[in-house]
C-alpha cells in the first residue's frame, strides 16, 4: 500500500484521472484540474476519488471510503475487531478517524445488526455451531466440551489445534494463568497455557472454566492428557494458587512447579497494604528496601536462602 501523507495526498496517488476517469499525465497543471484515484490493497478494490483542490475534504472522503471498507469487510469476517483495524487502516490516515475503541464498537454493532455470529448465550445449555468448533482454516479447534457428557453446570471447554498440542508435547516448560476480565459472562475465567518458541511466549491452549476449584483444574488437566496422552512437561510456571498446585501434583506428579515472580511481587504488595504499611513503604526508603529483599530471594540459590 502506498504511504499516505497526512497533509500531502499526492503520496497516495496511484493514477491521475480527469472527470471522465480517463488517465492523464501527472503534471502540476493536471493536479490542479484533475481528480486522483486511490486503491486500497487490503480492501476489496474499492476506488475512492476526490479532488486535489480540497485537501482536507479529500481526506474526509478518503476516511469515509476506508470507513465503508471496514464495515463492508467485517460483515463477512469473524476476525477480531483489532485485527480488522490493523489490516484496514493506513497509518497516516488513522489519525483522522475515530479512536480505535470507538471503531471497535462500530464493528461489533454492525456485526450484531447483520447477525453474522450467534447471539451471546444467556444459559449454560447452549449449542456451539459446527463452524465455531473449527479454525478459519477448517481445523479442529474445540477438543473438549463437558456438556457432551451431560455436565452443564460445571461447563468446561478446551480449545486448541493439533499443531499447538504437538508443540505443547515437545515443550518442556509451560506457563499457565487465568484471565478474568476477558472471560465470557457465563464462565468464571479463561485459563491459558503457553510455551516459549524462538524466544516468544506463545499461547497454545485456551480453557473456559466455571470456577477456580481444585476439582475443576484436575478435570482440565486430566482431559488434556486424554486428548494428548504424551503430555509431560518438566516444569509449569503458575501463580501461587494452591488449587492449581495440587492439581498439577495429581496429574503431573513428576513436574516441577515454579511460582511467577510477577505474582510474588503482587502478593507482597497486597500484604503490605493488608497490614497498613504502604505509607511507611512509600516514604521510608530503608524500610522499603528491606521488604523488597523478600522478593529478591527468588533470585538466590535455594541452599542460601536461609543464610541471606
């Protein structure tokens, strides 16, 4: 896609045309008298025309064209609205459009009106359409649904791909955590399992869980092993949730459990607040340093922790 300069639309010109859409030679005079055409490479080849003389109006029309393209394209696509925005917005023009949050709401509203996706269920007794059990490439995505065995009250859904599960099998170190803010309303948390590939942390498995009970985590890990029996990580890094630790010990007894330093620091700060020490912590550097040493123990060899 050609670069679109915020104040000089000529950078976006693919071809100059006159009012009858016949191509003309690119000259200063032609720029004063002609129209020019812009084609969006990632769009559906919609062409936007506007006059060179009205630069600001031209950008307004250009924005309208992109806006229409976004709406038209997302109607037939179920990709995340953030992905749609990344694909459709030239960098220089994006500053002239509504902010990304507003655009996301517009995309979601149009999708709801067009009903290209089922309405959000209001009961755990819902049926997942076959098209939502697969990836956009047609591969299996839903690997476990506890409703298949009649368990609707403690509903658990496990999503992944065979390629992801293969990568998880060969990965000796897992990273797992629960997310609450991005979880659908009918579930308590979205639990994700990650690994490292080429120095990047990659999410491989997504599990929707009804609660944070030990039995729920045990069911989750047990069914993962049924899906891929050769899963056997050397270590799993988690937060300090006791229920998860116990479940890992039950299903992966040989696996080493490691605590997340970020969650350790969070827990330390919660205890500082719980005992009313935050004011002293903020204004007494010596006192704050002593408390920070507690978190620093995570970097000390185990055999020397007591010494330090």
